[in-house]
C-alpha cells in the first residue's frame, strides 16, 4: 500500500524528527556533562602483598603500568575532570599569569662572572622560553659570543632542560648535558666554541661532568637501572666513548657517586655518599691519567667532604662532632693522626659548608635557625662575620670561579627583599651590590612585613614559623593563610623572595613556612630528630604549627590551605590523614605518598639509597613504623579536605602513580562532598614544565586553585 503524505503531514513529520534529534542531542549532552562532572572512578584490581605476616592489598597497583592504554585513558579522564572543575577559574588563571608575568623583566641579563679569559653570563629575551648562554673575552665591552642557545637546541621538544654545563679550562670547549623528556636521562655533548662544531663525543645517561686541566680529558658519572649514580669514567676527547676507562664503580646500593674538581683546580674528586657516610677519592687534575686514591675509607656514621688549599686538604667532618667541624691535614698524609682543628664543633652551631680561595676561606654556619657567614684569612687567622641587616634572611654562594682573589660573590634575599647579588671584599669588608632582582611595575618592600613566630610541639620543642604579609591587612580568623612545609633530608627551607607570591599577598593572604623537624632549618639535630624512627615528628610539628596559627587567630580552619612537594608531599598526605579537619584545602606536588610499596620495591629509582632516610622496611621495626604513617596505606573512611594532587608522567623520582593512587583511594573512601583533583603533566617529570612561561602558567593554575578555595574567584 502506498502512503501519500500531504504537505502538512510532511511538515509535522519533519518537526517530529527535528524534535527527536534535538531531544537525543540534549540527552547526550546532559549525559556527557554529568559524566564530566562525575569524578573518575578507578577500577579495582586487588593486588595482595605479605610482609612479616601482614597482608596489604593495593586496589590500584595497575595504575603503575603506563604502557597499558587503560592507564593513559584513566589519566586523561583525571585531567578532563580537573579541567571541568577548574573551568570557572580560567579567567582568573589568565589574569594571574599576566599579573605575574608583568612583574618579570622578560629581557634581562644576569651578572657576568670571570672564568679564565672570559666573562660568562646568561640572558633572556622576551617571548623566549629559555636563556642564552653567552660570554665576552677579557672585558665586558668585547663582542658577545652565544655559545649555547637553549631555545634553538630545544625547539623540537616540548620539554628541554640542561643538566651540566661546564667549560674547559682553556675556554675552547663546553660540555653540556640535556634531558628532553623530564625523565632526567641526560645526554652529554661536547661543543667546540671556537668554530661551533659538535664533537662526536656523546654519552648517554650522564649525571656529573668534570674537565681535567689538560683540556682534553673529561671525567663523568653514569647511573644504574635504579637511577643511582654508580660509575665514574675517564674520556679523552675524540676517542670512542665505548672505550672509556671505568675508574670507580660503587656496588653498595646505599651509596651514590659524584665527581668534582677542587676550587684550587689541583685535584679531581670522586665521592661516594650515603645519607650517613662518605668516602672521597682524589687524583691530580693536572696529571689525569692516574688512579683515584682513597682519602678516608667509608665508616658508618662518618660524614665528610674535602677541599684543598696549598699543601693541605680540609675536611668538613662530623667525626666526634655532631654539628661538624673543620680540620686540616697534609695532602702527603691526611690520616686522622695529622688532623689540625680549624673550626671546632659547637653544640649550638651547625657548620654547613666551606668555600676555599687562595688566601681566605668562607664558612656557612647556622645558629638558632639563622645563617651566619664567617670569613677567615689564612695568613693572619683573623676571622669576622659578614653583617646582614635583617633578622631573618637567606644567603647563598654565587658563582666564584677565580681562586686567586679576595672578592667573594654571594646572593642575599629574604621574604621581603628581592634576590640581590653582592661582591664582598674579604679584606676590607666592603659590600658592593651588583644587581637586585627587578620587580617591574614597582615594588616597595616597606609595604610588606615578615616575622618569625614559634609554635610549641607536642614534646615541647619550639617550631619556627616564618610569615610574610602585606602591611595593613586585617589579621583574624577570616584571614586566608597558605602554609608551606617540606621537612626531609636535612634540607633547609629558606625564607626567600618571590614576585609571584605577591599575587597572594596583595589579595590579603598570609604566606607561612613551617620550619619543622626532618629539615636542617635549625641545624643537624633538627634533621636527626625527624628521620627514620623519629619521622612522625615532622608531621606532628606541622600540625602544631597549623594549630598555633589558628589558636592565635592568624587564620582559621576554614581559611587555611597547605602545600608541599615530593617529600613535602609525603608531609601533605600524612597530615591530611591525621588531621583532615585542620585544613580547607591541600596542594600536594609530586607527592611521595605510597611509601610502603615504593620502599619495598628495590627496582624503583632511588629506593635503596633512601633506607637511611626512612628506614629499611625489610626490617620489622622499620616496616611497622613506616606503615603507621604511610599516606596511601592510612587512607580511611572520614571527612577529607579539598585536595589537588599534581604529578608528572615521566617523573623518575616519585612515580606519577603514587599521587594518582592516593587520590583514587581517598575518593573511594571519603565521607564528604569535597573535591579531589588530579592534574597530570603528560610531558614532564619531577620539576614540572621546563620553559619559564610554561612554569608560570603552572603557578597561575596553583594560585587559582588556592584562591578558589577561599572563594576569591572573579
């Protein structure tokens, strides 16, 4: 039967079809929108492990396999969800980026330093991600030579970072290493700076590089499969790298090898170091064909480093000196019987490092958390300290490549003072400011206030907290406060300046640093009291700092955000489990949160070398203690704060899966409606993006997240 449709019937049919299509499209859109607003749910594939009759089940172990397409799809779904949640901040992110960029002098030149016949410096150009490496011969009015253009070398890569850049003593060659993935697999190249040619001397997976004084011999170290520097080779320019001579091989997985040249240029040092012991070897830098000789054999608990001047080696050592001392001994026989004490050990002062010159040495000390810089004249033994005006500050050695000099270059900054480069006359005590970081648009440091306060820990220890804020803000329970912490490896959390941070301070934030145990912020004892079986002090100190800030009405639980990265990410995970009620939001950067699985897997990079920091979980007492604080292990059904976890797919130090699994587990167990976000950088490693503009965008994203948690979104 034929059906004939009249025009009205045709129109009605068309309308019905259009309506059906529209309805279907709306349903699909609504479902897609609902899916986008729904957090990803990682599939559960239980994997059980038994240690000491203790069964641990990891439901998300499968996320570790990035060769699995399902893993990549899951990571992409996490990024998509984060993008959806953060979409309302896009305008804020753009505003923050432009705001922070506007403070930076995009075309700039750093302070040149002298090395051999040249003045070396780097400079940046507006719009370029990376610096140019330049030099001028004999004087600063000479023509500029660009010997490395990182922008040109890295233009075909989404990630490009230099590792080593070291100049041969005659200034003819530059040896440089580059990583193009974020995985820290650095490839060594040698360039002839006279004609611009690259030599065929290319070595994969190089860590450190040193020139001998003959300008034709290079010493370099390489890693093993667990990412541990373990071999030192000698290479002659122009020879086949396959024939390079292996000079030192470190077989103890607790130790890593490094290679360096003395400030005097007399010796090449190879040093094997664990977190509680060292062993140094030396050979002549002027006769590099020899073999390395051991100075002191390794001894459990003996940490030392070596410098050289004249007929003596100088040792910074903790032998019978917990806070370290400086001793000298003749190169001909440096054994302990010949030690001469130069700076004694003091219970209240930690000796952190020493720089040597022909006629002086400069020692860095720390007393009650404050740095002091001590200058000593070799000839007269006269000693003085460099004077600094602010009560709390940070000072660092700058580039000093001239041994025969009485001028010492250092950099100085504080929470309110931009980075400042000084030349200091070691004899006259005259300090010359060469350059201070310029904050474009004007910056008046008198408009900002820094201070140091102290929280009381559970065991009565006084924990320093550094604060900075804009003068005139109202400080009460409604004040937004961002608290940063690290607290591991004896690493110092320096109070330094950040022009980016002004974007928070100018919006009424207080920025705070918790100088907790496990760090070196208060000296060596501070570190020892926050590692191994004392590690929980790190976390409880941070909690005490947060509680104190709330108690003294610098902020409140509703306005306190916290941040830490890497081992500081472990801190974030631990305190989030222990006291989730204290924090509005947590920003965990590349967090080391899967402590048990990582430390039980010796095949992972860096694991075995970490036994002296966290403990060896193959020993029961360490296993049980680490399990008691491991963030991933201790996720439980409870109310959690808002959480942003950031990881890098190519991170060789903290696997991307650690933070990703941590977030997935919290999502599956939490009893609140707060958001858990994961942002994966699919093309970088531990330090995030390599380009300066890309890094700035990452900071803008982080700040937008923090501001969103405080309800500060346009």
